[in-house]
């Protein structure tokens, strides 16, 4: 089974993210980067599936040159090969531009299954997986908290508000996993050493047949109009228990229409 994992490499969680006031975009260059923990979960799922059914996992990332560290980490975890979509012409791409670049790179590979995280940990729009499935013409199975593959059939438990739904599709398909689906493995020394020898294919926008009308700032259909801090939290309501604390809490929750 050939599995492609789409994994974003993002500014490390220890870094305070800065927004450029002119472009209203995240300042990525120069910030220490890491493989998105959500992408690590998607990769872990891919590795477990190939350990069970055989096959290979390729990690695909679109990002600046600082993303290499996260790609190496994915290879050290066990990905067999990697694709880095790297080109200044792609800077400023919105979600659809990102999905177009990922789809064009994936189409160059044989694939049975694509695994994404439901949302990234930095921009978390959560729209790339659906766009990608549409561009590749494969069914999207989203919010997967469990995946099973049998022959040509994939079955997921799709997280819902009340529990889960069982969703099935035929391969090839795309699955977007929830962040709690697994505990990603830590790379071992052997994996870290082996990662140095593994291939990282590099593609530019031109290699992928994408022009400025499709990707980059000029191809972006989304515009960030304004950025601001969320409103300050209101003070909480203090309930003094005078023997009727439970009733007061229940009344309060009923007022909020929670119960
Ligand atoms: C006007 C505009 C300009 C922007 N300019 C830039 C820019 O210059 N540089 C930049 O990095 N971002 C830029 N962004 C943000 C960029 O659009 C998002 O990072 C990108 O579209 C992915 O969105 P997301 O992280 O919200 O994806 P989500 O939909 O939350 O991601 C879900 C999953 O899709 C996959 N995925 C998403 N992005 C990637 C990726 N890059 N590589 C591999 N897999 C991926 C992963 O599996 C991820 O977990 C810009 C956004 C806007 C609106």
C-alpha cells in the first residue's frame, strides 16, 4: 500500500508567533521549525498501516527551507521518502493554492491512501484536506479517530458530538485524522541516522505546472483583512453554596441552554 502523508512543518510551539503588520501573515522565516504534532499523528497512522499491510509512506510538505528539519524528523520516525515543495513563487499561497500544489505533487506518485491531519496547529483552517480530495478526485473521510484497511476497503470511526459514525470507502481515498488518534513515536537513533540517507524530492511551482494565477500571493483568493486580539475574558460568576449550590448551578446552566 502506497501512503502519502501531508504534513505541515510549523514554527515550534516554544516560539511566540509574530504577525507581520503589513502582510498580516505569520512571520515564519528565521523561526525554529518543527514537524506539526498533528502531522506527526497522521504520519504515525501511515506507519502503523504499512507495518501491518506492507508498503511505503511518503511525507509531502509545502514550506520554506526551514521546513527541512521537520521533514528529516518525519523520515527519522520511519517515512520512506519525502517531497518538499519549495519555491519563493509559492509564498503567499492561500489554502486552495496550498491544496493545488500538494495535489500536483501527489499526482506524480502512485498512491492508495492520503493521510492528513484534520487541521494544522498554526493556521488550523481545516480546509486543505477537503480541497485536496476534490482536486485528486478521491473520497474524503474526515475526523477519523480510528482507521482500518481491509483489501480495497477503508473504514474509519468518524468522531461525532455524541460518539462516532462508521464511514467506509474504496481506495484510493483521503483520510483526515483527529489529533488524539494516537501517540506518535519518537525517532530512535537508528532512524535519525538512516534519515540522512533517505531521498527528499524537491519541486518548484513550475515543476508542478502551477503558475502565478493559481499559487502564491497573486493566485490567492483569500485575503486577510484584519488581525486583532480576542476580546478579554469576562469575569466568572461566583456561586456561593448555602445548601442550594447544586440548584443554582443547574439554573445557571439552564439559563445558558446547556441543559
Ligand atoms: C492571503 C494568505 C496568504 C498566506 N500566505 C502564506 C505564506 O506565505 N506561507 C505560508 O506558509 N502560509 C501562508 N498562508 C497560510 C496558508 O494558506 C495556510 O498555511 C495553508 O493554506 C494551510 O492552511 P492551514 O494550515 O489552515 O491548513 P489546514 O486545512 O488546517 O491543514 C489541514 C491539513 O492539511 C495538510 N496541510 C496543510 N498545509 C500543508 C502544507 N503546507 N504542507 C503539507 N500539508 C499541509 C496537513 O495534513 C494539515 O494538517 C496564507 C494564508 C492566506 C489567507
